C-alpha cells in the first residue's frame, strides 16, 4: 500500500501532458515540422478534487466531521478495514463518552460516564473495551461498522457540486445546488444536518501538499428556525496515524447485558 503524495499527483499530470505532446508531435511530423505544438488540455478542478479523496490505497489517517449536532472524530485504516470513532454526548447531569473500534466485521465499544452520579457503577458497565455481538443489538444502525475510507461523504458532495474552481495553495470552491440534487439530503442523512436548507450551498475545500484532501466545508444557510451553520470534514495525518487492529482477549471482554441495554435503549 502506498500513500498518494504530491509526487504521485504530479506524475499523473506529467504523464497526461507527455501523451498530449507526443500526439501533437506525431501529427506535426506527418504534415509540417514547423507547425506549433498543440497545448495540452487544462486540468479539470473537479477531477483533481475527487482524486484527493481518501481511497483503499491510502495509509491510516485521522478524521473529524462537525455540524450542529456535534463532532465525531476517529481513525480510518484502509489496510486493516479498521475504524475508530469517538463521540461525546452531554446532558445536564452527565457527559457520556462512547468509543467504538471496528476491524473488518468485529466491533468493540467502550463507555465512560462522567458526572456527579456514578451511572457507570449503577448500570454495571465495565470501564474496559467490550466486544459486541451484532445479533444482540435491536437496530443494525445502532452499532457502527467499517464503511469505507470517506466517513464524511466528501466524494458524494464533490460529485454533486458544480462550478468547481481551483485557487491558490490547493484551495477549491464550488456550489452545491440542492434544487437539482434532491437525493443529496437523504444521502447525507446522519452525516450532515442539512435540515430545511434549499437552493445553492457554497462549498470550499483544501488539498494538502501531499495531494490528499485536507478539509471540505459546506455552508448551510439559515432556514426557518434553523440558524446558518457549516458542515466540515477534516482528514489529516496520512501515514503517521497508528494502525487500527483487533483487541486481544486480555484487552477486551465480552459485552455484558448492560451494554446492550444501553444501545437498545
């Protein structure tokens, strides 16, 4: 597995340019050697941006998605089909920190209640990692599973965007027109809180010097009682993030009934 780097991206551009120049040279050789060479076609900003989205060929990296519902962060490890997720839910009486680790088809969960009441002890929940049995969870959506290398659905958003322009320093801008993409709201359900947003949503993105997508921001306008907000996807630390591997029997235990009661609500 190799990391997509700026060198790789540049080599693709160079290869495309060389092919275009050779074609022009052959045509000129058949007609007139003094004819000017045809200029290569300009790069397509949308395709450049799509090429920067993480794929199975990338090394492990960190991610964060943010919107009005809160932040979700973690790690994606394509080589091991592994994923770490960390979420924080705040209530007036407690703060619930939930962590999940997924490696292929296996899932572990760790729960940490913080607050004046000892909810952890009252619910008889372990403080260590617990391996979960999917058959004991009522709703399949409750227990996260590994679903690929783009947890923020950046590719879906970029493909639906129009008028993508490249700026300086790896920056890109575009527009997402929900009136022409009615299925996009449903596609992003559970990822981006679009609410009653409609019309055109400004899009901006940044590609790092290594050729990897660094961030994508979707500006969501105010609608009714919904305030203006942003949906932000951040991918970072490509190649320097530790691998996501399965826990050993000494690192985790089988989840007790209390853990399933928490998820099944």
